[in-house]
């Protein structure tokens, strides 16, 4: 299916829809095309009629901003910029993130304030449409002046430089251009800077993790409901009266969902000997709800950023202005991604505590959830693994956004480090998925020992679907594959 990139806002749901099919394509609306062309024509006119230096267009970059560039060298200036800034290091960026980078770069440039040629935007869209995915590296961006190094790697293949993935293989980009009878682009003034200035690396890692976090937040509620039944928990902590008097929307929403999930659960509504549950069960609305509120805030920030112009300088044809500012600065994203990492880590934190309670031999459950503990270690070590992952998350939640290192001889003296916030968040989101997989694996095992009363229809259907992928563990077995199957079940459910 083809999706039209227009001047209308692109929502997070729109992005999910576009990315859900690897065969989806994008194209610019006529209005976007007109704005891009108009902006480029204005910029060309301005360069011909004005001798005033304009940063990055006919000057050097960073602390070299006072070095004027001759007209005949303007194209070479932009090409040199892309090549010299391609200094990425570390691991390769996952291809699904690169595809998202292409989409978000097209969206930003299509708004018509960047001064690029229409051919340049459409070549990026061509890469997206044909799954020609540049090789980009995780390390190298300070999160201000844009994601310079990663976006340079994203842009190199436009020039026939660098490498790309195509149909599962890595190629020199020139070889792939030849497959399509395409020539490398020749960049005009400002274009290299427009391609490299921007927050699309941060945005893509952050948005991917946000979308994953939204899904996992919902799964955390469902999985915790199974754990609650397995632990023979009480329903009273989810009574609406408790939550409306505190008035946090995420908390109220979580309690509502838990009551609905467990409404017809015989386990939950029978008479209990114990009068109270541990916090990891009793405080599910408060903890899960706080993470929901954080996710909602971060979604607002990212929706705004998806639809923003984040390169520099910015061109305003109708106002006859070319303004050099700081829209490339990643601070809004850096702060929100550090916040989101903490919120997702807390979902993992409380999940691991429920795992610990379930294997502890309490409330009639066998030690480590096997019929013959001693001979069998059962679910002892999955909890160890969850604890290890949760501990790593705590380390990853040290905020990157509070750091700044001066660069470019002091011209760029405060940076966001948002790229590091983004890649840390990506790890936390993936870790959360694994911890929830361990909780589901454990809770489904534990609830098998509650045959004296029925689960709710919702949780019973969920566990039944899970059992088609992961069987009950009678005796010790190789556990890693079961945890991986549990994680895959969560991704696909």
C-alpha cells in the first residue's frame, strides 16, 4: 500500500501502520512537492541576489562558520560535509530502525523549510520504498547539531558512497544504484547540511522503543493478571473507589483493566485466608499506571518531533528569511527518553518481583514450581536471569541527558547526548520484553497448580494460546528456548 506524506500531522499510529508492512511505500503529496520546490527556488534566488554570508550554505561549518566559500565550491562543500561526518562507530543500527530513519527524514524534509531539491527527498523515499537500507552505526552522535555521524551514513548512499542492505545482502551503494539504473545525486548548496542536521537517529530509536513500550505496557497488565491468579491474590486493591481518590489517570486506567480482566475469575473472588498481598501485586495500578502516564507524555513529545523541521539553517520563503537556530538540539527527546527508560525499567522491576514471589513456595505453590523440587531446580534460574536483566536496566537508566561535552572548538558548547539516551532506551525496552516473557513463562506454570478454582475467561484464553507455543514443564529441561518462545509470543500476540 502507498501512503501519502502530506503537510498533515503524521501520528504514531500512522507510523505503526506504515512500518507494519515491509512492502509499504510512501510518496509526497502535491502540496509537499510544491513547498519543497518553492523553498529550493527561493534559496537559489537568494544566493544569486545577496552577498550576505549564510551559515552552512556559503560558509564552513561549526567553528568554521566565519570561513566564506566561493560559489563554484558550494556543491563540493556539501559533499565534503557528508563524507567527513560519516564517522560512526560501534554496532550497526538494526535495519528496522534505519527504515524508520528514512521515513522520518522524508517527513521532515517534505515540510518545505530545508532548501533541498525535490529529487533528494524523492531519492530517500525511493530507498524506503525498495528497502534499500543504508548501513548506519550506533555511536557518534552528540544529540545536537543533529545526529551528524549517523545521518551522514544514512546519506552517503545518495552519493553512491557507503554501504546498504538490499534483499538481505550488504552491498556497496553504487552497485545497488546501478541495479536500478540510477546515478548518484550531486548535492546543491545547503543539501548536505539539511540531510545531516536533524534528530532522526534519536527519533527512530526513541519512537521504536516508545511503540514497543506501549505494547509491553498493555502486556504487563495481562501477564500480571495471570500472576495475580497464580498467587491467589485479592481483588480489593483494584476497587475503583481507591483509585479515583488519588486521581492519576494511568492508575485508574490500570485498575479498570485489571477488574475487567479478572471480573469472572473464581480464583480472585473466593474467600481468602491472607488479608493482604505483597506490593508487587497490590500496587499494580500505582506502578503500571505511573508508567502509562510517562508513556503518554513521551508520546506527545515524539508526535510533535515527528512533524517538526529539525535541520539548520531553516528557510522561510514567504518571510524572505533564512534563520540559523538550534532546532537540531535533541534536549526535548533526550529528557523524554531518559524518562521513558525509567518508566519501562519499572515495569520490568515489578515484574521480576512477581516472579520471585511465585517461585518462593508460598500460598500452596511448590518450591520453584515443580512437583519434585530438589531433583529438579524448576524455575529457580529464570528468576536469576530476570534479576540480572533488571539490574542491567537500572544501570542503563542513568540519564544521558544531564551530560554535555564541548565540541567544535567551543561553538557547540552544550549538547543533549540524546543519541545515547536513545540507544540505552532501546536496550531497556528489549530487556523489558524478556523479563515479561519470564514472568509469563513462570505465571503460566504456577497457575497450573490452581485447579481448585477457575481462572477468568480472559486470562484462561491467554494462557491457552500461550500453551500452544510453550508447554508446561514437568521436569527440568533446556529453558532458554522456552523463554525465547515466550518472548516471541508476546511480540506476536
